[in-house]
């Protein structure tokens, strides 16, 4: 519950209300009863706004019974550049983030089932340093891809990221090539990859594995792009069209395949999995 309050920034309270019970929607500004919002998978009951989920919440929503066999959980980040800002070192920042999120890194990887279909699942957590891809996120995603290739299990990666992790400099950027190369080998082995893009998916993650799905799904209203709209407007000196870089805009322009409301994600993925035999049908019939 604490985590929910932090991530949905529901700090304002109705007159006479308790701050534990209500969350204000970031889009329509209406109040949602916390329990009702949770029951609705953290989608605003008034306007359908999709609040961001933590990686653990995402895993719990997507997989049958929330059952998840986590892999590579002990991979922890290092500080190869001895990076320091004026006020804080990277290890201090990491330790704070780990305490606040209960995660070791910004990616969770492992295995589970969706409507009976066995899958390899990797999920990024925007709450962990903006879901940024450093060496550990890149390594965990790559190992998940390699395990999917080895076991011939379909792969699903749910992205939510601000891009490469500046604290790790060029080592972060190398993860783009590493994950992309692993996906090429997955494709060559004939194993399907479904990319699920959630708010926000940007930078080096967009420029690598998030854009390489055999089928690409996105949640409604998700911001998806490489650079943000302000940067683009400053560089190009042009005004961007309304709704630019939303999931709906990208669908209209052929950049993604589907916009899928959160409540429909498991069924939609299950349907897609069953279209790629022998994986889906074979596994589901067990
Ligand atoms: Zn709303």
C-alpha cells in the first residue's frame, strides 16, 4: 500500500478524508478509492488512465496465479566509472533506490505461465532509477533472451524506461547492441518475441529491444519515443502534432501493432502465443 501511494502520487486528500484511502488521477484529477483502483489493475475508474506499475505488480497481473520463477536475482550493479555528482555517488544512489523499491536492479526476469502458456518474462521497473538500462539490466535481459532461445520458450519483455543509465556511460550504451544481437539469435531460432511497451518507453530501450518485437503491443496513452517532445521541438524548431509519441499515435502511423488495455493484456498475449505453434498450443495442452 505504501508503494502504491508513492507511485501514484496520491498525496492529496478529500476534505475530511484519510490520505490512505484516496488517490488523485494524474489525468482527470478525479479521486479514486485506493482499493477500487487496485481492483481495477491501477487503471483510473473514471477516465481509464493507466497508472504506472512496479515490475512486481506487473508480474503479478500478467502471470497465472502471479507465479513467477525469478532468474538472475543476485546480479547486482557495480560502479565501473566511479561516478559522482556534486552531491551523491552512484553507489549511494543505488543503495537508496534498492531500499526504497525492494529491488536489486531495474529489471526482473524469469519464467511463468500466461493462460497456461509457458513464457520467459522480463519486466523493467520505472521506479528504479527511471527503469534505466545499465550493465545489469542489459545482462539480465540478454540472459533471459538466451534462456528463451535455449529452451525454445516465447519471450515477453515489458518495457518502462527513461533509456540508458548515465551513471554507467558507454557501458550502458553497449547493452543496446548486446540485447539486440541476442534477439537476432532468438529470431534465427524461430522463437517468437512479444514486446509490450508501457509508460514511458524511451531512449536506449526504445532504440534496442523495445522496438524489435515480432509483435509490438502498447498500453493506452503510453509515451513511447526516443528523445522527449521538448528536445525534439528544440532541435527541429517545429511544433509537434497533438498526441505525438502516444501509443495511439504510433499505432495510427504503423509503428506498433496493437494498443491493449491492461485488463486485456493476458488474454491478448495468450491469443498471440497460440498463433505461434508449437510453443503455445503444445505448452497449453500439457
Ligand atoms: Zn482519471
